[in-house]
C-alpha cells in the first residue's frame, strides 16, 4: 500500500458523502435547483428529480464504501471484494464523464461548484484505483 492510498480514499469518500448530503437536501426540498440537474429548476426540484436525488443519496454512500473498501479502510462494501477493482474503474469512467458534463453545463453555479469537486473526486478515485492495483 502506498502512502497516498489512504488519503486519496478518504478524500474520495468525503466528497462522495458530501455529494450524498447535497442530494439528500435536494430530495427533502432544499431550494438548490440551480445547482443541480443542469440548473434548469430555480428553487425546489420537481418531484421526479427529488426522487432521483433520493436514489443518488444511496448511490453516493455506496460509492464511498466501495472506495474505502478497495483501499482496505472499511470491512464492508455493497459489492463482493472480487468485483471492487472493476467497479472502481467503472466509477472512474463515470466520474470522468461527470467532470466533462460539469465543465460544459450551461449553469454557471454548477460549473463553479461541481467541476472542481468532480475533478478532485476523479483524481482521488484514480489514485485509489492505481495504488490499490
């Protein structure tokens, strides 16, 4: 295990949990629609996107657990250990696409907040993926 592995895993997990908290707030009706889903909804999100945010809460927590488990920092993840290397590379690919989408979104607030977050998350996930290999 390289020295960067635990730090990168914790950074990735913390960002994933922060994203989960943001999605939870959206699901519960926080008026942050301009900072999500392309910024097309001022105030509270419509019901279908609030449901999507509720699902995202679970997904982001699972992502945090997968990264932490791959780094050997937690005893459990929602996937078998044998699947974790591939799952982490899938997460890297999805996060890279997310970073690209955050870079090209018409929403200035999304670019300002989520582009830096997604780039740091991508770097942390890549570090874990390479260091844990």
